[in-house]
């Protein structure tokens, strides 16, 4: 069930960077519509039935749609929106750590307890949304009549799909806490996309080559195609010595065919598709980008000895055998099956991300009493 996608300020790469140490280099397009974990808790939030853990027996301790958590540049952030981000962060944390529930909220994450990290991260996302909103206003960017009509059209379509407005609102509540939160995030989507287009063009075409080069240097990207034969079969069982020897012999044959070809690069693509066991490489028509060391020490060592458009001999690794073709890196190379280019990736995930973060850092935050009373283990969607 997809009601919308959050485009402008995606959580995924930020969380990947925080939780698993990846470079986290773009605000990717990421659907929040699957964020249904803790749905019953969210429904309770809508009706005001979730209580502050410090004052469970006190009426004023309840968290409701009107509970102010903080203000960002004098713009209010109420509990439903803040809870949406907390719930989303928790869901992703459990996914990345393969957890059914979080049992220890005092575990350290980025130099703070997990509770503190979740709270500060949710504050960060609220600030980024408002930074986009404020900058869009400064630039005179706003939703058009057509945009509003499209949003309303989608709402009516969803109501029709789900059978009634009541059912539609129930589903929205399970995913976004409330329709008000959904509407606000949708607005930020539009504004963020228009801002990106204003600065960098729809496909990042305004991003200069020098910025792409700087991004590649900063990340330490390499680029390669490869023919890979695994040490294990399709069931994950380790190959016998005889089977492994057959793989090696096959790659020797492939090297012979490449050496005898007048167009070895074209032949490499064909052989890669025919014999390679890593199907993911087919998503990278101009070669797969990876960071230094990202493919393992043996792969990196062989790659570093190659010139552009030069292929290696048979490279033995713990995972299997490779023949590596070092590929050039250029701004308009396609880097995924969606047709996104490195130029677009640089503009959207590097420049625009940093721009939004810089704007966000200037936001003035005022924390309300309700913020300090939050105890996440009591509000968790476990």
C-alpha cells in the first residue's frame, strides 16, 4: 500500500551512515509507506491515549496531537510528527540490527545512549524539513494550484481504493500517525524537489564537472566491471575442489577469448552476462562504483594495478574468482538501473544534502517540557 514517497529528506542513508558506518551520501528516494510497525501505538497517539511515562496517572501527562514537543525557528513540532520520525528510526534500527525488539535503550550509539540518539535524530529531521520550508519561501517557491489539485486527486483515488474515507484515514494513521503529518511531509517533498531543480536542474544537469570530480575524490570511488564465479553454489554450499577447478578453467578459457578478440571490451560485457554469477553488476551499465577496500583486499590490489579499460588475470578471493575490468569514471555515467547518473547523484546526494544540512544547522530550537519527559522504551512499537 503506497500512499506517497518521501523524496526530499530521506532517513535511509543518514541512518545507514549512523548505524553501519557507510558513507551515507545522498537523500535517496525512499518510501515511508511501509512504516507500519507500532501501528497500534500510533493509533493511540491520534486519540491521545499514549501517556507520558513520567506521569502515567496524570491527565496532563498524556501525549496528544496538540502536545508541543519543540519549536524550530518559532515553527511548532507537535507530537504526531515527532512520533512519526521516532517510529521510523526505530523500525530501521531494528531492521539493520535484525532485532524484533529493542531491550537495551542505554546502548551507546554515536557517543550517546540509543534513546538520546533517536531523540536527537528526530529533532534533526524536523529541522531539515523546516530548513527546506524556510529556504523555499525565501526563493519564492511554493506549491502551485496544479500541485494542490494533484494531491487532492491522489487523496480521492486512495479513498476509492480503500473503500471509504474512514478506512483511508485508518491506513494513513497507521503509516503517518495522522493525515496532518502526511500532508506536511508531502508539502516538503514538493518544495524539496523544486529547490533541487532550482539549484541543480531536474537531472542535476547544472552540477559542474568540477563538483563531480571533487565528490569522487572525497569518496575515493573506484569503478569496475567483473566476471565473478563464486566459491559456493546457489544454496550457499561450498564447492568441491573439482568444481572450483572447473571454475578456474572456465575463467582461463574466458581470458583466452578476450585476448583473441578485436573488441575485448564488448566481448567482456557479453561474457559477464553469460557466465558471471553476480547479477547485481548488470545494474551498472558503465561499471560499478565502490569505495576503496569495498570489494576486499585481493580485489583492490588487482584493481590498483590496472589502467582504465584494462582487465586483470584471474583474481582469487575468499568468495571466489574474478576477472576485473577497470572502468573510467565520468560525470554522466549511469550508476544504477534507474538511469541515475553520477552527476545527478553528486548534485542530489552530496551538494543538496550538505546545503540542507547547513541550513538546518542554523535553525533555532526551543525544547518544550514534553520533550524532556519522553522515555522511548515506554513509547516503543515493540
